[in-house]
């Protein structure tokens, strides 16, 4: 049992460390004109209490955008990035899409303040708060969506379901 716990702690440490900032300088990646083709969204497993009031009112996420022909994540220099939160867990294949609980929009200028450089490439480390709203369920589901400029494709990440209940 103890060894299983050690492996679990080691695995979680490695996962959370993936998004850490680089400790040595690197040459910036060229933004290029290649369109964004994939979004990879990572979240903390539990929602955050960001104020003095009891209850979850935000989440921590990291996002990486992959452009066509690129191996590592690239910075977003055009378009709009949205994070869409739903109260509870939604199965989009079985139910009609409900109204979002909260939506955050970021322009490239907004994202620049949250930019990080990791072994995965350029990404974004954000804390998304929804206060003063309150969740009615014990989970929040979040999806990232990139809206390209003009006729570019809309790119959506896989959803991430996050525990939001109080302990």
C-alpha cells in the first residue's frame, strides 16, 4: 500500500511539473502563420477557493496550442481563446449543450501576461475565477476553444472535469 502511494505521489509530481517554467533562457519560437490545429488543456484536479468565503470560486489551468506542422506548442498571436465552464459534468453526446456557467475570453495581448515556456513549448498558466457566482453541483467542467481570425477553424480542447465540492 505504501509503495502504491509513493508511485501515486511521484506520478502526480511529474504531471504537475510538466507545466513548470523553464529555468534557463531559450530562444523564442517563431509564431509563424500556421493555423492552430489542437488545444491541450491541463487542469488541477480540484477547484480553488480564491477568497475568504467558503466554497470553490475558480480553477487553475495550463493550455498549449499546437499549430499545423509544429511538434511543440506555439504562442497564440491572433484570434481569441475562450474557456467555457459548465456547472456539473456534461455529456455532449447524450444531452443538448447547456448554457455555460461562465465564459472567459482572452486576446493575444491578454494571454501574453500568462505565457510560460516549458519542455512542451509555449503555453499559458491561468487562474480562472467565477466569483461571485456559486456552483450548484460538486463538479465543474471546462473546455478551451480557439476562434481564429477570419475563416480559420474553430478548435476545441477535450473537456476537463474538476471536483469542486468542499471537504
